[in-house]
C-alpha cells in the first residue's frame, strides 16, 4: 500500500478564471447576440423544411458535389430539420458556456452504506416479518407453495406449443421426385441438354403441378443450379458420374453451411462460391468443399432425360438439403 | 553547377525537387507500362477484313494465343469463341492484357472499332461461334421490361455483380466487375460468351428478350439518382458503418469536446 | 413579486400539495455533475434511443408487418408488378410515396447505428477508466445487457422490411437456431411457424421490435440512469477532487442547458446524416426470396464481428451416433459470443478478485496507471476488430486489390496471434508512459532551451511542473499484490488452495507498475535542483 510512500499534497481546486462575458458587459451582450443568432438559424431551418415539404417538386433532382444527383425535396426537408434541431442545441450550449455560471461547485459524497442503526432496524423488521409469516414453523405451507408456484409457470410455456408445427420429416423432403422436370427460374420452361453450352449455368426449379403456385418455402428447399462442363472434366466416382448427363450436373442451390443461395459459378476454375461466408465448392468433385466454413458438399441431384428429351430428376435428393440439424443423417 | 549550389538552400528547393522527382517517376512509369501503340497496318493492307484481322492478331495477340489462335500456354485457344468474344474482350480494353494477373480488367481499348471488327472477323473465320452485336440492334429500350429485368438480374447476376451491379469478389483475387457504364452490346456479348470466370447464359435459359430486359434494368439502375443522398458506393452496410464511425461519431465527439471546453 | 413569479409560485404550490415534490427538487436541482467530454458518450446513446422511439413511431403509422404476398403498385417503376411481401411494399411506399418517409426511415436507421456505436465507445470509456468498480458493478451489468439488446433490436429492425439483404440475415439466424443440438429443429419451426421462411416471422419480430424490447429498454435505461443519479457520477482525478466529493456544475441551469442542448445536437446530426447519406436503399435490393443472393452481403456493422467469426471458422461438423453437431456454426455463432458477453458482464467481479480491492471507488483511473486492464481492453478490441475486418473481407478484397482467401487466412491466424501481441505491446506502452510521468514529476518538463554553463557544459532547461500538475500525476494509488499465504501461523494449509495461487499470480502481474515518485523524493530533488 502507499502508506509508506507519502503522496504529494492536494493543492485544491485551481483559481477560477473569469470569462470575458463575466467581466465585460459588451462581451456579454455579444454572447447574447450570438445565442440569439443561433436560435434564429434554427427558425430558418424550420422554414426551409416547411418550404421544401410543400413547395418543392418531389421529382426534382439537383446535383450536389460528393453526393451526386439527389432529390431536392428530400434534401430540403432533411437539411431543414437538421438545422432546426442543431441550432437550438448550439444556441443552448453556447448560452451555457458563455453566460451561465461556470464556477465549479463541490458537493459531498456520502458513503452509500446505510447507518448501522438503519441496517439493524432493517434486519429486525425483516426478521419479524418473516417470523410472523410463519414459514419457518410451517413447512407444509412452504412446500405446497413451492410446488404450486413451480407448476403455475407451466401453462405459460405450454401455451407456446402452437407457435408452429413439429418438424416431422419435412426437413428431409423436397419437391423433387423421380421424373420431375427441371424448369427455368423464372419462366418455368423445361430444358433440353442442347439448350446449355459448355460453361453455361441455369437456375432451375422443379416443374409445378398445373394450377399450383410456387411458395417461398418451396424455393428455400427446391432451388437447383444446373452447370454444364465437358464430361472429361469431372473427377467423380462411377455412381456420382451416373447422376450427371452429358456433362450437365445439378446441385442444390441452398448452401450446406447456413442456407444462402450458392449460384456464383466461376467458369474458369469450375468452383462455386457462396457469397455469405465464402465457402468454395469444387463442381468437378461433386461440390466438395475446398475453402471456407461449410462442412459438407452441396447435395447433388441425379438427372437424366425423359422420352421428350427434357431434363428430369432421376430420384429425389439422397440427403437433406440446406443447413445441418441435429437429426440430420449425414 | 554554381546555380545548383547557389540555390541549394532556397526554401523552394525541396518542394521543387520533390515535384520534379514525382513527375520523373510518373513519366517513367507511364512509359514503361504503356500499352503497345495502335500502329495499324500500312496502306497496302487492302485485303479483306479477315486478312486485316489476321495481321493485327499476329502482331498483338499471337504471343499469348498462338500463331493460329490455338492457344499457347498463357492464353487459351480462341478457336470457336466467336466474334462476340473478340468484340467484348478487345473493345472493352480487356485484351491485350496489361499484366498477367488473375483477371483481365476493363481499361482504355488499344484497338479502334475498325481493328476490333477485323480481329472479330478473323477469329470468327477460324470456327463457328457467337456473333458480335452492335448497340443499335440491341433494342433494349423498346423491347426490354425494367421490372422483369430486375428480377432476372437478382436471380442470375446479383450473386456475383452485387444487387446494384457494383461488382463483387470471387476467389483467389478474381472479381466480377461493375456492370455500370458498359455498352449494351458488351453486356449482351458477355452474357452469351461467358468471359473468363463468368458462366455462359444460353439463349434458351435466358431468352434474348429476357437479356434485353436485364440490360434495360442495368441502364435504369445506372441512371437512377440516389434518392436518399450520397450513395456510399451502393455496397451495403460496410460503408454505412464506416460513415457512422468516422463522420457520425467524429462529429458528435468533436461537439462534445467543444461543449465541455472552458469558454474564454 | 412579479406576475410571472406569482404564477410560477401557484403552479409549484399546486404540485407540491399533491406530491411533496419540493423537498426532492430542492435537493436535486443543485445536484453536481462533473464535466468532461468522455462523460457524454452515454448521453449520445440515450438521445439516440429517444430519436429511435420518435422516428420509429412515425414509421409504424405506415409500415405493414405482414408477409402476405402482394403485387407492387406504387410509384417506383423498376419494381412494377413484382411480387413481394406487404412489409416490403409498405416500406417502398414509405420511401417513395410518403413525404418525409424516406428521411425518417434514414434517420431511424442512422440513429440505430449511432446508438450501437455510442454504446460501444461509452463502454470503452467506462472500462478503461475503471468506472465499473464498486459500487457500480450492477450498472455495468445493466450496460452489457443494454448492448446485447441493442444489437438484437437493430438486427430485428432492419429485418422488418423483408428485403433481399436482411432476409439473407434472417436465413443465417434461422440456420443458427436450427443447428442447436436436440431442440434446434423444434425451436426453428416454432419461431418461424413452420418451414423457412414461413408467413409469421416478420409479424412476430415486429412486436418484439416495437413493444417488447423498447419496453425492456425503457426499464433498464431508467434503472441505469437512476443508479448514476443516486450513486453520483464518477470523476477524473485532479487537484481538489477526492473520493469523497464531486466537483462540477449544478443541474440547473448549466446541465439542463448543456445536456438538453446536446440532445438537440445529436438529433440534428442524425437528421443531417439522414438528409445527405443514403442508407439501406432497399428498392435496389429487391424483395427477399431464398433463391437469390447479392455479392457483398453483410449485416449492419454491430453484427459484423459475428459474421467475421462465422466466415473464418474451420469446417468442423461431427456426425456421431446418428446425430449431427455443426461446430462451425455453434462455436462462432453462439459459444464464442456467449463467452465474450458473459466475461464482459462478470469483469468487475473478476477484477476485484484479482486485485483483492473491496473498497468504493469514485475517482477514475488513467488507463496508463492500470496497465493490465488497459492491455486486456486492447486485446479484446483487437479480437473484435479482426473479426469485423473478416466480416467485410469481400468488400475489402475488391476495393484494395486483395483476395478473400488472403484476408481469411490473415484473420484465422491473426485472431489468435494478434490479441496477445496487442496485450504485451499495450502493457509495455502503459509502463513506459508511467515512467514518463515519473520523469515529469521529478525532473519537470523539457523546454527545448539549451543553456551553456560557465564551465562549458550544455544542459537542457527543465521547467518544473506546477503543484497542481504534480498532484494530478501522482494522485493514483499503486496497490501491492496479494501475498500468497500458503499456510497460517498454525501450519494449516490455505483452504482456497489452487485458487489462492492463481489469484496471487494474477495479482502480482496486475500490480506491475513503475513506482510513482513520493513526496520525499520530490522534496529532495527540489532542494538539490535549481
């Protein structure tokens, strides 16, 4: 402790230096005028706001350096509002700084701890109160109260049950079934292999049953990316290769990491990049993850052509699409 | 020599010397990195456009792309890429590439329109490929639908080029450039040829009419003034956050310092 | 008595007869508040909160928090006839068809960013000056809670319009919820009313954003301010300032004018930003659909560190006994933030355990005089800054000609290596600043004037510091480390065992300081020097 080291003594608060406005009445008048000007500028700001709000054409755009071409009405009401508020503030602060007393004042701090007598009195009161409640002598009341209170909380939790349905098996299912046609998104046109050049991509969806509308929940699971390479460029095992068709390969567009749409295809490197967290997938190796936080490759959709020559899914996805979850079978 | 020693300590000596060194450095740099001059044919090259193109090709392109455009290590084969690719790459200045980095960047074109047409004709003569377009025949204003184009852009283009077409990062230093300020024909040709890392968008998956809509939306976004004030690059929350921490807090803390400072 | 005085008297009498307010007012109108710009950072947050309430209420008069599908029929042509949710369409309506609507939207969003930023700088000030020590530990915990809520509130707020960028953020939040072991899928289906994105999420977060959280904020902020009021504000050390007093200006009129004026200034600056800088131009983002994404998608800045942590995570996922656990989501998304915020909340208790200091403190520390705490703060800041940089790695890459892969690896390695480095460097800087202070007190300020003494020696004239300055530089305490008591006089081993050893070790590291000059040393030099 610094008990052995004697500290320097406290010289006390420094001398108060008077401001110009305190001594010189002309300076005080000048400060008063300055405050008044600031408050008036606020009024000007309000006027600018009112004028811009009612009289400036909302389709008028003007050029301001740095900002570029900007909407005049928006700028007018914005600057007007800003000025009307700012100058009240500047005025009030300038008034306080120049004219209000600036002598530093000292106030005492009292120890936050209560007086010992108060503390004792509190303890007495609390004890007396607790004793008169009689909890200590009546354990049956205590226990039954605890049980009732604990149980009473349950309805609050149970009421939340209908917030949503149970997941069931829905996370494992998509709209892709054996024979579902691949259609363009948007446009819903079926696709022939010859429609895609080597190096082309297409955003596809499963064909809808007539009369049905595609919902966002469907899109969140069904979105597929179609990519065409040369068959020789694939480095796939026999089974995965059989899921491609003449160099065309299909992957779920929903990132296996956190569900963003992975459609950023680099033709030169044959890599897919997810822009959310930069997971990178190698298309030639069935979307194997080569960089970034994704832990699993994108699920591949097995495709072939039907009798009319349009691309169809051979079978549903063999694994759940999208981000992982506890019950997911890897 | 006397001049130098006489004015050695002059107060303008150092700034002038600095200015001179900077100019010399800049001049040397610009000379060293100057693109080859577009010193085109001598007057006797009145042969067909294709032959003209071949001459230009041999002079300016064959060192990377091979004497017969078959590819030569650094540059890929151009057989089958079509006039569209040539028009896109050369008329936007991407080719000839200035430095061997990951990506050819848009810069001032080296060859003029006539030379580009010649090169395109030559490459097109090697093998069939997508044809080049002129701005006039891309009737985006008449036939395009802005709203539909926006939907298509967000579905097919925004993941690389960003929601406002400002461009975005790809892996290993590649990037999708901004699509602002690009001629309609080049946008069209890029979609059908898939330059460098960009994939091809076939006419069957994005129809020509849809491509026109995309161009119309791009042009609309390009000419759209920023409604709310300075656009801050149209890249989203990163620049917005930067502005708060610099201008926003800077102003507020500065005012707080003024507020608590002692007045004279 | 003038007419005005008479009326005022009547009003005061009326109120006092019903509330007994005069007693309380008499004491508190003269309450003293110390004056320093760094004490105004919390005020920026408070005023931003009020601005958020006002501008937010305005927006609720037009916003439709529904995910019902509508076809756009407003005035923004590039979205004509596009299908979107009512929430998005109503936000477009506010932006294009309500006069002042876009301005208020922008003010609201800028105010939210300033709110979070000012909370952070306020937290840093409180941390580095030690204002969280007894009796203010509870207020510190309230502050950490307010920061957490501010981040959540902001996230929910910018997700309400259901645009492509914020919808992507919700997708990410959904993935985090879903990845929670055992209950994840149930929680996500309950939160979203079914599969993602569902039709109920926006209306539900709307109520959280406009009712639940603002209510909790009001309550917590009130307690936070009441504590500051009742415990009295801390003050910087200096001549005339002690642990037992407060030196400053009275509430009325100075503080009312300055603080009230500052409210208008904060509002004005926020309105200025709303006028001149575009924020969240969601008509360019387009409505949210899970099949679309934009390059360069980031959350708002106060969540950038979370995004950065998730980006730099190694691809860890385990599949054991038929169950999947995504460590690559849980660790950066839940576990590390949980550790950070819990650690932050408990810090006052951790520090008082290390120093063994159980006394009240009302004088603030100069950061250099508490090197370990300052170094720890610098270390944490470095961690957050690296995480935040990685959150924007794609934007940084395209603008500074780098690759996202380089920045990712820099962040992965840097976030482990750079914070300890920052700790060591900061601590050494603090100690050398202490050394400089000691030099200043003992030998005075170097004036730069050279004098040649009669016998030929050159000396630099040092100007002695004023007593006030000397006092200010030596007023702080330098407590000794806790001694490790292995066993007491009877030979009984310390029951705290290993905890005592750790405490002693940390305490001695914490007590490493350059000894400040004593009065005796100063006097000795004063007599010897000229």
